[in-house]
């Protein structure tokens, strides 16, 4: 069993041979284009652990939120959007990325993998006009008051949730403490165990009413 399948098993995620093949092809494409596009700072098993398994650590939380459409802000190489879309084909993902070079890579990946539940938006978050039940991001931005204002504009008013991939809990708490008080914001920090990664990883789940 390879590190990808082993990691999925350790996280309690079930993936058929088709899903595994899509994830493996995605990894191959990242490694192929990474030298030219500088997509991620990792390769081999390190790429699988730090980027693919880490992205998939949000699968069960996303299943629980059960959104119809998700915006992946600052998607870059498609992380976490593409791994999530592969594992959750019933959810539609909009990959929001301002870099034309990277959106070109993303569009090629979508065609290569035949992902019908993924689309690319070459734009900054500030200029989005659609509304989403869930907005996710990974390595995009620290929590700041300006970020919160923009997130509120693109989240559905009745059911809006931010799912942010973060590292050390101490730093997360510092970011959250810097935000203005908001009685309509309900935030929880969830510890996640990414297989083979000896670092703190957390999901911040923020419900905005």
C-alpha cells in the first residue's frame, strides 16, 4: 500500500480505485508542472503528505456541512479544492485564483482529470459577486478584519461557513483575538491528524450569521 492509500485509510476515508487514480494523476501533474509554475514547495512523499493528505483532512467536516457549492479562495495549485472535489463529487467547487499562470494550470487539470464538478474563476476574492454556503482556504491569509468583511460579502446570509486550514493553535488564537467582536460569529478550532506529518494542523470552522 502506497503512502496515499495508507494515509486515506488512517484518516478513515474510503476511496475506490477511480478516486485513487484521479488523486495519483493529480499528483503527477503537479510534479510535472511544478518546476515551471512553482506551485508547491514539496515533491514525492512530502508533496503527498503536506498537500494532498492535508487537504483531505477536511473531507469529513465538508461532508458534515453538506454545501451545494464551495469557493476555494486563493486556490493556487487547486489545494484544497481539487482533492476535496475528487473525494466529494456531489459538491461543486469554484477555484478562485488571481494568477493567470495558475488558473491555466487549474483549467488543464480539470480537463485532464475530467472533473465535472469543478470550475475556475480567475479573480480576486474582493471582486466575487456570487454567494457561497462554504468558503475554504489553505495558506491564503491570516484572519484579519478586512478579510472577514470580504468573506461576509460572499457568504450566504442564512447559512455561511468558513472552513480554514491552519497550523499551530497558538497562532490561530492570536489571529482570532485580533478580530473585532462579533456576536454573530461562532468559531471552533478542530485538531486534525494528518498521517505522517509531525506538525500541528487544525481546521477553523467559523459560522457567520
